[in-house]
C-alpha cells in the first residue's frame, strides 16, 4: 500500500490512516508513505518519521515539493527524497494499493 499524504499534519487527522498502514504491515503487506505538497513538512519532524520507521513503513518525500518549501536540508534522514519518475514507479510497480489522504 502506498499512502500519499498531501496536507500538513496539523490540517488533518492522519492518525486513522497511519493506524491502517500499521495494521497492514502487521498483516505482511509492504507499506510506504509519500509526503507531497504541505505534508512534506511532516518529513522534517523526527517524532513522525520515527513512528513510521518503527512500524516498518517506508518513508518518502517529493523533492520538488520539499525544494519549493525550503525543506530539503531539514528532511529527516529516514526519509528518501524522490522525484516524479520515482513516484510513478512506486505507484505502478511497487504497490498494488494506493490511498490518497487529503483531509
């Protein structure tokens, strides 16, 4: 499952979707979270990234959105910064399910 987060952690309730992601990992599913747009801010928050990593969830952030917000140097070391081509690869070849969480 690829979970795409696009809003700031403070603008929405991500607890629900992250709980679903955690349970999916427990059931043996490969899970990744991609931070785009304002969600890239979360990729700089150690507590958020640590929680994902502890639950064996791969963490990504879109480079263009991080650059736009001046966050590239602040992104947590557990986060892999990717470009649009790599995003397409995540969707087309690495994950069967895609969940886009916008609220």
